[in-house]
C-alpha cells in the first residue's frame, strides 16, 4: 500500500513555483510622521496589519524602495526565530 503523501505531495523548492524576494530592513532614519506606510514583521497580527504601529517613509523614498512594495495577491511569509 502506498503512502498518501507520496501520491499527492512532492518536495520542491518554493523558488521553483513562485517569484521570491527577501524583505528589507528600512533604516529608522527614513521614517517620517506623514508619508507612505511600510509593513514591518512586528506590525503583523494574527489576521491583519496593525496600522497603529506601522512606520511611514517619505513620498520621495517610495520610488527608491519600490521593489519592496506589496501588491495585490502578494503572499508574505514571515519567519521569527526566538
């Protein structure tokens, strides 16, 4: 009798099925009071993003960091080691 997982699952590298990009640790010197929100790992909750703790960057910095912008249907995988 064959194993269920052998028939329905296979081990693959995630990079082979998705476009993968690591995040970026924005320097705190880039934070401004009013601007474009950025999402940090600590801003994630169980089911959303805590807008009260998120930081912002200036509109002029948005283009500089555009490759890190989240888009519709993006998936964010977060790994936290303790």
